[in-house]
């Protein structure tokens, strides 16, 4: 139980909060809305576990979630049982609005399942003891990896975004629309730990000409010298993974880098980050595959593939150079649920591809993840792009 209430950084929430918030979602948007005689489990939970829905009411401050010793874990589990029991009466209701909200709630909970993995990693990885969460996965990274090569694509008018009627998608993936891309080339794999270590050894963190202005300020103010979870001991790099701290795997994809670090690395490598339109256009013809977490093994990016354009899905979230903005014709969901995605379309950057902790059902070429440029507690990595010569 000791780990349920820990919040080591502002970005990460305690596991107890995730359990309560996903329960709050069903209570707030389904039970309170569609069950007239529903009795809330606790009057104050609406305030404690509301994440960001201003249309619902005020929220307990995010940076202080780790200060709540009450409700206890047992209380939260009782809360979930209470809401689950009440939800059973709604599951068979012949109502399209109810069905749509239930579906959204299930996908919302899956998003928090991924956040649980990354937040638990932060809880343990920032602990000086570096405790392991679980047993390791496959560590058979090859002694050598595929040579980085660039696949060229002809530009023009392309279609991106989700098509209607092909299963659940989030509102920010729509509508499908036309976009212009110039000729470009995309790296056939993700940047590796060894390659990023070369960037460090070459003074990449100390060269201001490689960095965006905000990134350089961020790096200096936070004294950042390496990806999150890296530590140099006697001249050798170690990396914390969910099965404990280990020597850096040179051919594994580099992860837990901010957009600032990804952009600086790309510039150092004589390349750039892809736009989200370029990424989706290139990825749309490739089948979804990856090293997804199965609840039994520690998720980590898989070894380098040899399938041409590899590691597009389910390895780590790939930073793009695209700001998170609405697609042309975007329409948020009606009512308070319209705050789910639309209100965040300012000041954040798009990531694509899904990580080793992403639920497989969420990984598709149109999925738009988004984080602020300094964020790096997620499994975030780098794929290089170039202008086509």
C-alpha cells in the first residue's frame, strides 16, 4: 500500500488517484446524468477526483494529490465497487448517448492504465533505492543494430485523420482532411541509446546553437544533462527500468526525452523531427505491431527490427515538430465532455506511434497524443526526418 499515494513529480499522479479518478468519470458523466435516484458514494469526491473539467466544478490542485492520506486505498476500492454496481444497471440500456459515454469512459480508463505504468516508474525510478517493480522482459538486444537509413516519400496533397465508421476514435483525431506535405525522408528506426550517448559525449547539452530558446532555458534552469532515468557512474551510463537499474542497453531506443532534447538531438544529427502529417502518411501503410505491456512483463522498447520501416508502433511515443492544434473542421464533443481534448489545443506538441505501455487497442496511425515540450516521464523517443534531397 505504501506506493499508492506517492507523487514524486507534478506530472505524475498517485496510483490511488488514478483508481478514484477513472471511477469518478463514470459516476459524473453517466450515473449522475442518467440515474435519477443514484446516491453518490461521497459528496466530496467530485472535488477531490475531478481532473480538469471546469464545467463540473472546482478541482483539488494537481500538485498536491500526493498529500492526501485520506481517502484510504480501501476507501477508493469501495468507491469503485459502489460505482461498478450502479453501472451494471446502465450497461443494457438502449440509449445511444449512454452507450457512447460508456465507450468513452472505457477508453479513458485505458489511457489511465498507461499512465499508471509511467507514474509507477516515476515513483520508483526517482527513489534513491531504485527499487524494481517487476521481473524483466526480454533483454536480447542485438549486439549490432540496423544501420540508420532514410526512406524517401514523394509529397503532395494527402489525407490524414480518422475516417468515420471504423471503430472508436477520440474527437481530436477527426475530421479526416487534406494536408500538404513536401517531399521528405523518414528514418527507418528510432534513435538508440548509443546514438544519444554520442550526442552527450559531443557536448550536445552544452551547445546553445542546437537548442530552441525555451529548451535552452529549461535545460539550464533544471541542470539537465541526460535523459530521465540515466545516471553516470564511474564514466558508465546506467538506466532505471521497471525491473531495476541496469547498464545502458546501447541498441535500445532512447526514451524519456523531452521535446527540447529530441529537437536538439535531431539538429545535432543533421536532421529534424517529422511533422505529424509526414509521420501519419508514412505509417498508414504499416501494420500495427509492438512490444505492448501485458500486465505480466516489464514493458520496455523492443529490439531493433529488420523490417525496413520499423518501430512505428508500440515502442515509444515519437515527438513530432507539430503543435497540438485542432484539425480543420474539428468539433469537440457536446457539453462538458467537450473539455476532454479540445481545451488543451495550445502550447503542446504532438506525439505519434504509441509506447510499450500503451494499450494495443489505442495504437493506430491516426492517434494524436500530446504533451508539453518539457515533459519526459512518458516513454518518449526520437525518429529523425529530413527534407528529401
